[in-house]
C-alpha cells in the first residue's frame, strides 16, 4: 500500500469512527429530548420527535420504548382506547413500522 | 458477474426483533414485571414533575418583572371583587350544606367517607389519555374506584390505578366514558357520555321537561354536582334530544382534588 493510500485509509477509518460516535451522541440527546417531552409537553411533541427520529436514525427502537413510557405514566383503561392500557405502545409500534417502511421509498433516507 | 444481496440474515434479524417486542409487551402486560416497573416509575416520576414545576415557577417569577404595573393593579381589583362575590355566595351555600348534613345525620345517613386532599402532579394535555396523576396513593389509604371531587362537591372522576405515592384518576369527561346522572328538580335519570375536555353529552326523549340551567347531579345519598344544562339540540325528525353540558372546572385548571370513599 502506498503511503498516500495508507494515510487516506486511516483518515477515512478515523472519520467513520468519529461519525459513528457523533451519531450515537445525537441519538442519546434525542432520546433524552423525547423523555423530557413525554414528562412535560403535549402528546404531539413526542410523536413528532419520534417520527423525525425514525427517519433520521436507523432502527429507532426507542420509539416503542417511548410508547411504553407514556402508557406507564398516564395509561388507564378507557373506552376510547378499547379498554387497553397499552394504546400508546401499540400506536408507536404502528408508527415505527409504517414510517420505517415509508422511509425506504423516499429519496433522501433510502440509503440510511 | 452479478452479486445478489443476501436478505435472509436481515429478515431473520427483523423477525427476532419483532418477536422480542411482542415478548416484552407480553411480559409487561401479563406478568408482575409490568406492575412492578409501573410502580417504580410512579415512585420516581413525581420528583421529575416537581423539578419541572419549580422551573416553570421560577420562569414565571423572572418574566413577571416585565408585566405592566397598571394591568396588574386592574387584575388585582377584579380578582378582589370576584372573591367578595364568591364568599357571599359561599356563606349561603355553607349554611345549606351544614343543614343538609345535620338532617342526614338525624335520619341515620350521616356517615360519609373520609376525604383525602391530593395535589395534581400531572394533568391533561400531557398525554392522549385524559387522566390526572395525583400525589396520594396506597400510603394514604386510596383505593381503586374511589370518587374524585373538586372543591367539596364537583365530581370529576374516579381512581383508576393506585401506587404507593401516586394514583391515576380517570376523568368522567374522557371521550366515551359513561356515568349515571339525574337532571333538574325532577331528577330525570339519564346517562351522560364524556366527549373530552370536561364536556358531556346526554341523549334523552324529546318530550322530557328539561330546560337550560338545570343542574346535573351524580345520584347518591350525597349527590355530587357535575354541571348545568348549557345547550339543548332538538329536531322534529328525531325522537331524542341532545343535551350538552360541561364540568364547572376545566381539567386543565385543576390543582388539588379530594378523594372520597363512598
């Protein structure tokens, strides 16, 4: 391997590693934001954050965890949710699969 | 040469992920793990909400510096006048209430469940569930099914779930919830259906004598107030009429509640 090639290989490996770290960092920040929005904001805030995160990150399973957290904090059996205490978990599960599926067919996020 | 992408591994991975999700949902729903996790979360959640409340309070204090002085004086005067009017009305109401209690006691129905005052730590619209979370739980002797009142007599909901330090309150005004009521002086029985945001709807035969302003009560030896008839929709073609009313207090404004064992 020529010196130039070796350098460029090392450089790209380092930058890939850095990118991975920064994505993990951003992901943790988004997770914290979602948790805060569940505790303090209206229901639309975590919903929009989760949809955005599903598009941005690969396999954003935290979406389902967000649903579980909402159900554990506020959920009671209600007529409007067919007496299930897991309405939000099911909703977020549905959102996760629908948007993950839809993501593949979009120009911007298809490669992620 | 064309390389075909092997999707088998990815499909297997997806299958296991879905399986894991449903396994966790099963664990949380049908085993004690779910109730244990919920209880632990409810133990820690009040302190998080408390921090948020403190932050909001300090924010309000900081920004109150920018309020106009004359607007504050005007608001203060209006509030003072309102307090005067309400305390006059309350005098009369308290006398009647005491007389009512005395009469019930003489008739042998004076015993009434003990009330526990609780502070609301989470209220709508924080979730799509129309629920309140209050800071009284099994430690204070709260039980599922107990009635939740605002003030002394306005019924707003019932206890749906109890934890050690907190309880969840199901509001009767939640969409689809049904409650027995009586309307007006004739105590016409009906079913009130919650339609969300503190509002209710009643369907009754058209010829029933109901008028605007009739009070709507939850029947009991100590009837609880739910609201007054605010709108009546009647059509010639429909044998039923639709009555709309709302709770005197919006779920968004509730700060403290009383929990009463019937």
